[in-house]
């Protein structure tokens, strides 16, 4: 699969996305991370998607 488009990188200093996903799928908070770990949310706006099947 090939996805082409624009990408937006958004800092997540509160690390809210990992916590939100962990709560949704595991029902618990993720293990704590050091403060110096930088989390980014990558949002892709697709402009062209192509794929193949076997």
C-alpha cells in the first residue's frame, strides 16, 4: 500500500494520546516515560492511495 499526502507533526507534551489509547484498548494507564521523551502525533492527510492485493 502506498499513501501519499501531507503530514502534520504535533507535539504531545502531556503524552495524552498514549494514555487515551491504552485506556481504550487495555483499560489501564501506560507505564510512565521520562520527561525528556518527546512524543509526536503524526496526522496524514491522504491525497493519493494505491495498493495491491495478492
